[in-house]
C-alpha cells in the first residue's frame, strides 16, 4: 500500500513539473481573452477616427485646445 501511495505521489510530482514548464492553461486563456478584448477596443476606436483628426479615448467629450506654443486637452 505504501508503495502505491509513493508511486501516485511521484506521478503527481512529474505532472506538476511538466505543468510548470508548459504554463497554466487558465493563464493562457485569460491572456487570450485580454488580447481579444484589446483588439476589439482598438477596432472600435479606429472606426471612430475621422481621417484627419485624433480622438481622445479616455474622455471623448474633451476638446484639443491649440496655442502658439503647444496643444492640450481641456
């Protein structure tokens, strides 16, 4: 019985080692979801861009104010 328990524990240890090298599937899935979400936001933002103007994605209601020295959001 003790031999069987040791055999199972050793098998679990081998699986743990291989998973550490390969990485967690849950982490990969989360990264994929984040990248897909980011890609969708970028597409939405790009579709809102007029050809000759920029858009503030943080505060779309904000206007770009230009002065002789520089420009800033207000």
